[in-house]
């Protein structure tokens, strides 16, 4: 009954964003496809003009490492000076963030160590490169054909609780027998899935569902692959990364909420993690 009441509240809140044009499902476009209104760029070197080249806008997409870059850019030089992020100017706390990404073919920086690697930071309170916040990892290991999109990364200064399977390898919801992490690692692997696109020119659909400090849910192509609880920080800006490979981002949208929505609304026995 409690979940049903919250579901009604959830549906009502979908249309409660004050004064902002929104779609029928309540989502607002964060990236307009034309310019970086509402965003700012930051890369490790501090070169503002290079940042604009790295995060190029093409065909309503953000294209990282586009055709202006060679097929291999500063590969394994150790410089990594084009690591960076496109940051939102506004901070958020309770929301669903949706976006799509796909990989290109160009590779850069420390690719041999991290392969096709990027990510989205949320609850960012220090916009350094790299920031203090929590990361929705975007990564594909082409050597083993392994998905790492949806992995959680916890940098110094951030905190959360994480539950895993009995071997501690991958996410498992506590209601399904997941055990609380007993030591503070920095990377927490998503549950195994074959429901992903690597370097096949196909788009991946991602969702980050965050309710302040209560929890964060990572979804990939409709499937819950990871979850964290008791988040610190509890709000902040977003950052979309440039890192080791050509990547496209598009359809970046958000739906904000005024109240905490119970996780049960977004979870069921099929997609809590395996």
C-alpha cells in the first residue's frame, strides 16, 4: 500500500518542475544540441580552446575526440592532458538523469590501461580533474569483451555503502543476499550483463536515479546494474568525461523531484541485480 501511495506521488511529481518547459514524461533537456548553455568545460591542462575542440558539438551531439584528432592521440605518453569534463552549472539532488552514448574508434591518453573509458560524475562538490563526487563509470574492455558501464567509482572525499555477491566481485541488492562491503575500495563493479553495446556503432541508454543521500541506482539499457546507499555528498553538479577514447553523448535529460521516492518504485525482483 505504501509503495502504491508513493507511486501516485511519483506520477504527480513528474509534472511538477516549476517554470521549465518539459516533455510529456516530465523530463527536461539539459543539453540543447547547439551550444553549452548551462554548462562549462574543464580539462586537465587548463587550455580553454583545446577543451572546446575535445568537446565538439555536432548534429545535436557532444562528440569527444572528433575527426580533428588523429586515430591515436598522445597514446600512452603519460600526459593525459585532455582528460576533462563538461560540467553542469546547476547542482541537483533528487532526480533521474538520462543520456545515451556510443563509442567511436579513436583512442587517446592512457588507453592501454583503461581501454574505452569515460564516465559521468554526479553529486560533484569539487570540480577538479578528477572531481570529488560519485561516478557512473562508462567503460568497455575490448580485449575481454567485458562491460564496465554502470560500475561505481568512489574517489577520495566521497562516501557510500555498497552491497555485493558473496565473493565481493559484483553488485547484489541486499534483499537478494548482497553483503555490505567490509572495506572501502574505490571501484565497485556492476552486476554482469550482456545487454550492452561496445564498439559496434550502437547507442547505449543510461539512467542514474538519485535521491539525495538515500541511494543511487545505475541502469544500463533498461537494466539495473548497480546501486549505492547513504551517499555523501548528497547533491552537486554533473560532469561528463573525456578520457581514453572517442565517445558521443546525446539526449541528456533530467527529471527532478521535491521528495524522496522509495527505491522500490524503480526496482523489482527481475532487475535488482543478480
